C-alpha cells in the first residue's frame, strides 16, 4: 500500500501529453473508454489467477494492467501492479497486493470517469 | 550507346508497384490497445502505412508477408516474446532488413539492453511508459537509418540521444 503513497491518482503531466495529441476532442475520451474496458477485464483476470493460485497468470495480468495504467497516467494502479509483478512472496502477500490493486483501480476508474465527464462538458460548451 | 544504356536499365515497375515500394511501413506490436491508439496518433500525418498486431506470432506472420521497414514491438507479449520476435526477424534473410525497435517497462537495466542488442539483435530500445514527445523522432530516425548493416550503431546512438 505504501508504494502508492504520495502518487497522484491521475498524473496531470501524462494527461496533458495525451491531450496535446487530441485534435478532435474524442481521442482522450476513446482512450479512457478503452482503458476502463481493459482494467475491468484485467481485474477479473487477476482475481481468477489468485483464486486458481496461478502465479504466472497473475504476474502477466498485473504487467498488462500496470502498463495500460501507466499509459493513461493512473500511477497508483501502475505502482501497485508493479509491486505485485515483482513480488516473489507467498500467497497471502499476493492476495494483499491484489486487494491494493483492486482498490487503486476503482479509485482510478472513478477519477477517469469524472475526467471524461469534464472533457465531454468542455467539448460541448 | 543509348541503346546499350536502355538494355542495362532495370525493368520499369508499374506505377502502383512503385508507390507500394516507396511507402514506408511500420508494424506496431502490443497487446495493449492503448499503445496502438497512442502510436497511431503520435504518427498522425506519417507518409506511410501503420499496421497493428497484438501478439508476437501474428506479428511475425505479418512481417514475413508485408516486410515492414520498422517493427515497433513491446518486449513482453503473448505468444512470442518481443525480443524473440526481434531475433527471429533479424536472423531470417527474408526479413533481416527490417528495423526492430523494442518498447519495454520491464527490461530497463543496462544489462538487459546490452543483451537485447547482442543476443536479440534489436536495433533500438525505448522505455515504457512511452515518452510522447520523443517517440516520433526516435521512430523517424530508426526509419531513416537502414537496418542490418553498419548503420545499426548509428540508430542506437541516435535513439539513445532522443531518449535523453
């Protein structure tokens, strides 16, 4: 949990870089939608991997979610995933890290939905 | 004299084939669709063709058919690892001219990079998360320097400069 302390839920610098590429006002919205779909599917994968005690699948799913999260600027999710990906500890620790990822992913998803709504309002203003 | 020159001239290609031969092609390989979207947007206005694959085996099959100028691949991929994809591409005479640039969040250490160049024959290496300001110049430079010959080192050093 401590690994994510002090990090932004959404990194302004990453969002600014992505927004700079957004010429038609839909690019970032589309990225948000794609990310939310990816995160939902990866979280299910992580959950299933923990249930099945499948360490390899768990690391792969954490790598995937971490990479996508870093691309969109969801730094706490990225950091929590990285910790799980690199962890060599036992099942209990993996479960605790998984809970941390799920928590951060839900917070990030709420922030992304809010940012998406803000963009939509700005676009229509 | 004129007649002799004519006989030694290469056979003329039909116009369409010439256009295809000239179009630069980049194959983007990542299981993260965000990367496809971001690279596509970064390369907006690129005078060439962008293709996408989401795993290593598909990427290899596409590389053999399309013969892209550049394969920009993630390191950790389903099916076939991006670094293994690089070695396979670079050791097959059919595809060895292709420049391979690997993106990675995992293999960032100097030892991994050295291994990528020497063992997996990667031409250029970029870290993830992608730097949206420097990726396009790095791609353009990798495309400008032919792969598989003496220029490989130049691509690496230029890519390293861009990464700074």
